[in-house]
């Protein structure tokens, strides 16, 4: 079943929409969640929460790309679960390192008045300027929280090459955001 037909089922409030969504995009949703959460029970619950969130948000939302819409919901659901699970204990080391790396590049000297949504749009615009290989490496590291070793295995690059690409990309994103007026200095 195509996206337009599945979305039509959501708009008609047919429970078949969730079944069709799971059949068409279940593997994608599980992959996104599994790259963040490594507990199968948490991942299964987040997958179900993803479908529930889609059910509750379509309508009023009418996504252009159902796959991207579900991936965003799945990622946000998994990140919230990760935050919840780690509220009273130390976060998994790779996730912390990944986010710390990125924050060091873009979080200092933030200009006043810049919303998170505007910042997200600027980063998306920057990602569109990257070569596909570099964009994929960046997203695997900072969107899916994979370790440098996992990114290297996923892309067929050496760990050293991945590290260099990430370092240069962090510098480029900071320069891009500075030019866009998001950061001073």
C-alpha cells in the first residue's frame, strides 16, 4: 500500500492504517529505535508508542513523507525513553560523547532570539550542502548515536577516516551557523 493510501486510512480513522503502517515501515521504525535503545522491551514499547503517536497526530497533520514522519516520531520517542531510563544514572557513554562532540561545535556563543526550530532548519540546510557520504556519516553519528567504530563498519570507511570527516564537518557546521547569524565570535 502506498503512502497516500495509508494516510487516507488515517484521515478516515480506520484502524487498518496502523496495520498497513507497521507492514510498510515497521523495519524502518525498529531500526531507528534500535540504534538508540538497546533494550528489546523498551524498543518494542517505543515502536508501539510511535504508531500510537502517528494515529493521534494524523489528522490534523498530513505528512508529505510518511517514512520521514514516522522516523522522526520513532527517534523522538526513543530519545525520550533513553532520557527517562537514564534520569537517575549515567547515560550510555557513546551517546554522551556523540552529543558532547556536536555541542562543542555548535552550542557556544548562541545568539539571542534564535529558536530551536530555526537552528534545526539551518542545520538541515547545511546538511543539504554536504556530499552524500559525509551527510550519512554525520547523521549516523549524531542522529542515530552510533559509535565511530559502528559508523566505520556501516559505511566501509576506516575509523580514522570517519573521525576526520566528523571533525571537519563539525567545523563546517559551526562556520555555516556563524554565517547564518546563529553564533557570535
